[in-house]
C-alpha cells in the first residue's frame, strides 16, 4: 500500500462514494480524490423514482452526511467533469482545467438515460429521469399535468407511471412488448404488473413504437405512434433504459464488452495497470455465472464500490455477490435476487398471483434456484438469498410448500 499515494475516483455517485469510504475504513491514509459532475454530494438513485417523485420528501438518501468527506480527508469535487484519461502519464484532466495524477484509478461513471433517435427527439421539455434535479422537476411537472405520456415500461417507466397517477394525471405508457417488464420477469409475472397499473387507471399502448415527438419551439406536445395515432401530452418522459457512460474509457483505449460496458476481471480490474471499474459500467467476469455480467442496480453500485476498495490497496479478492434490486409501485413492493435466464429457467410460484402476495422462483434445468422475487411478502428474504447463493437442488413441490429456511 505504501506505493499507492493517490487514488482518483471518477464518478461521485453511490459506487464512487462507497469506494472512497471503504478505502478509509481499511486504513488507507493516502490522498483520495472523488470527482463528480453532479452539483450535489453523492446520493442514491432509488428514491428519485419513488419517494422524491411521489412527493414524500425533497431529499434523496445521501450516501454520507454533509461533513463526512472533509472529516475523512476525502477531496470531493462537485460539478466537475473528467474529460480525458492519459493512462501512460497516469493523469486525469477535467473541464475546469484541472490535472489529477493517480497511482490507482477507479472508473465509476454510471449511466445516462437513452434517447430515441426519431424526429422531435431534441424538442425542449422532453424529459428523462436520472438525477435529483430531474426528479424534482419531473414531480413538479406531474403535479401540474393533465396528460402524461411515458415511453417505456421498464422499472423506471413503471415506477414513474405510478407516481404520475398518484399526482392525478391521466397516464399513458407506450411499450413495444406485450407487457411491462416482460423481458426481465417473463409474461406471467409481467402480467401482475400490467393488471396492477390498469387497475390504477394507467392506459397501456402495447406493441407500439414511437415514430415522432411532436411540438415546436415551446416544447414537446405529443407522441406519434407507429400505427399513426398521436397522443397529446403535457409531459412526455422517455424511459427506454440507460447507457453506460464509457466515453472516457473508450477514448483511453480500455476494452469494452459486447453490451458496451468496461471489461473487468473477477476483482473488478481492467486490463490497464492500476485501473478499475465498478457499478453500471463494469462488465464484470462473475465467477458464479462464468461470464461477464453488467448490472445497473443500486445494490451493485454500493457493493462493488465497497469491495473494490480493498483491491485498490493490494487485495486480490473476486466480487461474488449476486444481483439484487427492489421496486415499489402503488401498494406493491418487491425484491428480486439473482439472475434468471428466461429462455431456459422454469417459473415456480409460491402463493397467489391474483392477491399479489407471492414468491416467484426461476429454476434452472438442473433444479437450482437462479433467481427469486418476493412480492408483498417480507419474512423470507434471508432464506431466498441463501437459496439463490447456495445453488442447492430443490423440487418444485418443496419451493411451493416447504419451510424455505430449511431448504437452504
């Protein structure tokens, strides 16, 4: 550790801030620079589409208290964007003219909302959701809106639809697939979310694509669909996924994966000496799955950030945790653990889909639980995690009727 005098972290979100804190927790006494383009101190993203958007508070979950970074002698530079990495010179340049030398470099640059390359895609007022400022502005727009159109029915699209309905807007969601979240959960479980939103007044437009955003200099005023229909709107939100921010890595010559992430090994190291990557951008070779996995959820950012701190100062430990995420929509809460393969895994349901109190299991052909999602059932979280992590073989009957704690 003595030769690592200065660590630079590009990206002051949850992953970067967790890494900085983890370095101090492990006794690292060298310089730490945490460089972020957001004007706010590091915060967690889940409340932006939940509590903040619903109007239950103005603050997100801050990663640390305001005074933490100064107390821990972590230099936090906010509102500053890294513009270039010179790997040979071990230098990071930023848009404020700064030059930052490093002995170890961590990339935690996160993701940015994807756009739709259609006419009108650059109209004023076309909204996305990624930052605290986005969330506060979108909440204000929802409160004032009569008609909201959301393009995309993934997790962000579904959660924002619930928030817009809570604020009283008429909501239409456009989704090219046959149900919300179908690519993640499969058609049967996706149907639960489809029916939930329909019962709360959401208008679904499945099997439709967007060909144009309509409006003018004063802003977007509607969405034209592939079947020729045009939907008028006071607010249009594009929620068609996120793209990893890998421009810096690409220009620096780091290897990118097929899905656009930065290739890292089991210990979150890139092929470049002393350069690591975590969070949304990390295409991580996961020992459990024997392949690269890139996860864009809160827990992955937090846990990879904390884990990589040890490797930055000389440890060589693989990152082994399985993916986890949660969602809240109306009166439905759920947690998902693991990583299912919808093409090969079979679905086993414990409980009642109609009442929205159940646990869904995805089981491999070998009889192992690859993923589990509990919906409005909160007593078995630890058991579900052990089932996913242990890879024990279980029968369908056991999953539906046995005590889950004993199975793991």
